[in-house]
């Protein structure tokens, strides 16, 4: 059993780690108490860079993802977490016995019009706020 007093880690995972999971981790780290919880993001098949439309949409709300780098979701990374939130990676995400996992069925923002990316961004924020209320 994990120590309740230690820093909680949430892994947000999607396929390319270039859209949804990047937005979710950024929102989580902005809205959470850094002494209590942190988020990281990863993907099962990382893209070379965060999608430009995601960078632009997050910039509109004051979050800079220019330096964010997609990274591989490994079993070790998942094992280090207290919770994993998946977004479209389905059976490709590693199964870790005892790890709390929830799936957020959200559309991929890749190559979507800016209005749609904003809707996805705002829905992710709502879901992150709900998650923080439950942690």
C-alpha cells in the first residue's frame, strides 16, 4: 500500500503523447498543490513533437507547451504512479496490478480546427478539476 503522506503521481497516457495527455498533465500541474500531487504524461507511440494546434490552444490560456517533449509510456513509469488516466491507448497501455486506472474517452485534437481543440482543452480541464476533487 502506498504511503498516503507521499507525493501522489498521476500519469496521463494517450497514443502519441502530443495532445490530450499533454494538456491533461499541464492542467493538473497548474491546478494541483505541487506539495501533494504531480502529473506526467506519456504515450504508447510518441510523436516527434506536441501538435502545433495543441500548443496554440494551451497558449491561449497561458500554458506554454513549446518545450514539452512526447515520451514513451513504459511499464516502469506506470508502476511509479498512484493513478493512470488513459485517453485512447486502450490495450496498448501497460497493465499494472493494483494501479488505479480510469479512461477518458476524448477525441484526438490532432489536425482538428482550433474551435474543436478549444472544446477538447476545456473538457480536459473539467475532468482534471473533477479528478483533483477525488484525490
